[in-house]
C-alpha cells in the first residue's frame, strides 16, 4: 500500500508511474554493476567461478535476476 492508501492504483503520469520508472532504472543499474564486476551471466551462458547471479530476459523484455550462489 502506498503512502496515501493507493494500493495498486496508478494514474497517468502519477506517482505510480514514477515509482515504476525508478524501479526499472534501479534494476538496470544493479544488473549493469553485476555485469561490470563479472558477477553475473545471462541465462544459457556458462557461469564462471565469480558468477553469483543469472540474468534472464522475460518474454515481455524485462530483465530478471536470480541469485545463483554467494561469492566467498
């Protein structure tokens, strides 16, 4: 539920849309950082010893991240 009790309601150009955009940017940054550090591979690629996450592209184009293991 949002700060104003607007559970799931999103107006055009409203708070919900801004929240989704911020969430998308944060996810893209997280994935970019994982790839830059060599800690992630795309699904179907061979994981390296440093790989901690697998990135999957969903049918709708979104990228999702799944933790593979913890790096020690």
